[in-house]
C-alpha cells in the first residue's frame, strides 16, 4: 500500500484534503438515501426475508427470494443490531459499504501506480456507482458484491516475494463471499485465476509455471472453502435443496429485452463517458502508461468483459446490473486521468482537456443528484395500504399481498402468511416487464398453489391485498386464479380500496 513517507509536507496535506473532500462528496451524493425514511427499491424484498430470519424463520422456505443466502444474512445482521424497519441504519451501512469499496480501489490504484491514481479510481466509483436513477442508491446485490470482489483483486495485485502467496486463499474466500451475495460475482473469479497463470504475471514476479499453478489453486481453494461452509450451514438448517433451487435453478431466460438493453446500454455509455474514454485510452496506451503492468491491464480488461457478461446474463438489463461494470472501468481509466490532470501527458483532443472533463463530472454529479432527490421525494411516506393495515390489524396478524409489492409487508409491519412474498411463482411473472401476448401462467411453479394452501393453513391471513384489483390495468386478475378467487369469495370481504389495490379482511 502507498505510504506518505518521503512526500513533501505541502503535497501530503493537499492529498489528505483531497481524500477528505472525496469522502464528503460521497456523503453528499448519498444524502438522498441517508435521509430517506423508507426502503429503496429492492431493499424491500430483501428486508422482508431478513425480518423473517430475525423473527426465527428461514430463507427460501418461510420467505422466498432468489438471491443467495449471504445477502439475506447481511440484511438480517443489520436489523438484528439496529432493529427491524430501521431504514436509516440500512442506508448508513450502504454508505460505509461504498466507502470501503472506494478504499479498496484506492489500494489497487496505489499499488499499481501511485496514490493519485488510487484517489481518482475511488472518486470515479463515488460518482458513477449510483448512476442514472435513484434505485442505484439501494443496498442491492451489485453494491454488496463489489466490495469483496475489489478486496480480492487488491490482494491479488499486491506485490509479494512469496512463491506460495497464502493470502490468495483469502482472496478466493472473498470471491466466494461475493458469489454468495449475488450470483454474477462468481464470474469475477475467472479473470483473476487466469491472471495468476499469465506468462507476463510470472515474468513480472520471477515465478515458475508451477508457482503460478499453486497460486491459482490457492485462490480456487479459498473460493470453494467458503461455498462449502455455507452449504453445510444451509444443510444444517434443512434448506439446502430450496436454496439451490431458488438461487441457481430458477433462473431461466424466457425473454430477452433487447430494446431495453440497447437503450440502457447507450444511456450508460453516454452518462459514464469519462470512464469509457479513459478505458479506451488504456486499451490504446500510446503513452505506455501500462507498459510495466501488462498482466494487470489484461486482467482488468478480463474483469470488464466478465462483468459485461454478468450484466447481460439475466437479459433484463435493470440499471443496477450495470454497477458491476464501475470498478474495472474506474481502475482502467484512473491512470490516464492521473497523468492528464497532472499535465504529465497532453490531451489527444480538446474534449479531453482537464477543464472540459471537470465540467462534465460536475454536471454528472448535479444531474444524478437531481434525479435522486426528485425520484425519492414522492416515496417518503408508507403506502396507503400499509398504513391501513398497520392501523386496523394486530401485530400478530398475518397478511398476504397478491402481486409484486413486498413493501406493503414492511409498511404494515406485519409478517407474510405465505412464503411467496412476491407472487411470481403463482403467476409465472417474468422479471423485466410485461411481454405482450405472452400468457405467463404456463410458467407457474408446479405445486406452488398447493404450497400456498398449506402456508395459509398454518398462518391464515387476516388481510389479503390485491394489487391487481383494477380490471383495466390488472396483469393478473384474481378471477384467473380459481383457488384464490374462491377463497376471497367464501371467506373474505373487501373493506378498503387504496391507490395500491383492494384490501380484503377475513369474515
């Protein structure tokens, strides 16, 4: 890691002020989320599962969501310490998580080049990680997995005289943890393993081929050790089969949203253009910035390619999927800008002049901030449905929400009566948006409706909320699902209609 020893005092003071400024900028960028009193986007789904864990339940059998277990355990740890429904604590964790990822990028940039490069890489992550929409401020899987990935790569890039490099076991363990936070993170291990086998890597460290194979094996062992440990925990909890199904098996791609993917990818390229330009300059490298770091440059381009595969793998192209591209882009672009802004090199085009890039970055920060503040401004209050259920039910009552609206459970402070906290297994709902002319009932999970009846027998719902209550806009009207339609007709009566849907109470 970089040291400040031997650096002039004035330079050291300026550097520390710059580092403090980037930290304060990060706080300011994330201020809309820090002040937001509700869960942000996917935080709602994860929080319902986490609260079930805190209340003694188990993921995948008491609350179904398709993310790996470490994500839910992380959320549950936050709520266990700070209290359930403590959104400000969750958003503080998101801020700290971001700062730790930035610190990891600083370490990598510093190790490969110098402290200014590391600082610029951290700055780029701060600016571009919450890109485009308020939804990217959430503590989602991509943000969570980025931190262990960055730390693993920081360990791997570290200069070491050891032939064995036992610390690579820790790097592999971190990559395993990243995979257990979000599935696409597993692919980040591939370019890192290849990096350890590159001839240029061996040459730069005076290693033999056997040394490289041993180090790659050490990395692999760390990865599978963590996965094996979590597998044992899941087996002990009796949910291994369910966890494997929901996190691995239940991820088909019934439809590729090409138009959405093209538009969002072009948007990403446009708003993150400084990163793209810096990465292109790293690829060209006419100034030989990466001349002594060819193995590391190859590895980072491999990480960028792997991250692009992870972004596109789900074929849904949500904005937060693109977050996994930010670390490799920041690390590839930072060395070019470090030299450009220190006037070590001259810009190849007037658009790359420092004052132009500064203006672009300032506009980006302001533009993102406006979108974040305005996007969250209308989501500060609990849903009307949640408020009604909170006021008209007892804490021990269970509820069921028919639709993809898990935030209602949180707004009502009530536990779900069925494991399907979002009803995609019951309807065949395709994540990514409606597909015109496609009847998703062919994708209903076999046995899901029997499971629903069993869950209702154990925990009868005092209230059922139908968010598809408007026949003009309903994608999944209750009448198309006889079991639920019969239950509502025989045992429930409508008591309230809100902006979110119709509330039924047990007779």
